[in-house]
C-alpha cells in the first residue's frame, strides 16, 4: 500500500507540472522542461572515487559531475519538486550501477529524514532508483538527528554523521545445518547490496551507511550516486 501511495503522489506531481508554466531546468529556456542541448549534457560521464569506511574502503561510482546542467537539474528535483526531471538523470544512475557491478545486488537508498520527507513529499534516492527501473529495499534508518552538512569541512561532516544510522535488519548469525546431529555450523550467506544516493560530496554519509550495513552482516559491494561534486586539487579522496 505504501508503494502505491508513493507512486500516485509522484504521478500527480508530474501531471501538475504539465499544467503550470515551465522552463528548462538546465538553462531557463521557456516552455520546455529540459531542452535538447541540456538533455545531451546529462549523458553518462562515469567517475569513481574511493571512500574510507569502517571495515574497509568502498568505491563510489557516479554517473555525472555535480556541476552545470546536472547540478541545476538535481536541485530542481530536490528543491522545486520537479520530479518529472528524474527520468532525465536516470540513465546516468543506471550506468553507474552497472559499472559498480550491481547486478544481483540489492539497491539500498540512503534514508531520508522525516523533515526532508515532509518538505518534499518524496524520497529523492528512491525516486531516482524507480526512474532507473531498479527495485528498492529500505534497509537503513536514522538513529538520531544530524546537523545540516552544508558548510562543514570533511572532518566535521564525519563527526556529524558518526553512528547516526542503523540497519533495519538483525546482524547475520551462524546457523546449524538441518541434517545430522553434530554437523558443523555454517554462516548465513550475507546479503549483497549497493548503497545509492543522489550526490556524493566528501562521502561521509555514505561511509556511515556502509558502517551501519556492515554492522548488520551485510556485504556492501559499492556505493553509487547520480553525481559527484568535483574534488578540489590537492584534496584527499
């Protein structure tokens, strides 16, 4: 029922957008949601960075650079509620998922705070995954409130989100074989997942998500985002 409600809400938002004055999210050209030139600027341009996380570093694959048209389109989705634009960036997300080796893995979206959900009426990572035609499984939730990450440096971001998430599943534990008394125990095959978000900046939030999932016995194959903020020269990964 929850999935139906979300789908109806998003469909209504997309339909309403057709009735209101529209302009290109990338360049402000009137009477078009996204012009042909800006649509071409959203063609996948894969990039990868490595983020340190408890239990070992994880690769973060992104489909675009968070700059120019891509940045404006993602902001229009998140800040203006233009959910119909998610279709335009879905190919970049799908390409990053494929490059990250997500086949056979569960796509786990980053959790959305209650305040953000009330403000927007939808969860951005889940919207993007659905537009990329990937199934979603919520395995993360916030354990405590955090401050806004904007304006914080790398270390402050890590401190801000440290132990702020928990997995919504119990840690995997050994189980005994069904046949034969005295048969040795064998571990449960760990769930393999890819963590998904819209944008990666320093990777602090993704690293915290990886920590929470690994604490529950989940195997995190990689993290994936639609876009990655360009790194400044001389900065660490």
